[in-house]
């Protein structure tokens, strides 16, 4: 699974994980630490929006071991 850090989430990091890939969209899991715990939600992103987020550095890939 590929993981990405969401820009502007330095104090409370938000991580986007691609859970499933379809022809023109991704099912993603967004997890955000809020200081009291972790909030998580599932969203659907179009590939076009996802690629735009990568180009503008709104999302940066997190290297995992």
C-alpha cells in the first residue's frame, strides 16, 4: 500500500493510504492525529484529482521500510 503525507499537516500529521484502485478512481483511507487520538475516514478520489495533488506537492509519498 502506498502512503502519502498531506501538506499543511505538520502539527497533526495526516496520512493518505491508497486502499484500492479502480479504473478511474482510488479508494483511500485518511488518518489524522488530532492530539487526542486518531481520526480516520474513507474517501474516493478520482485519478485526475490525485495526480493534481501530486503535481502541486499537496501529497508527498512516504517511504516505508
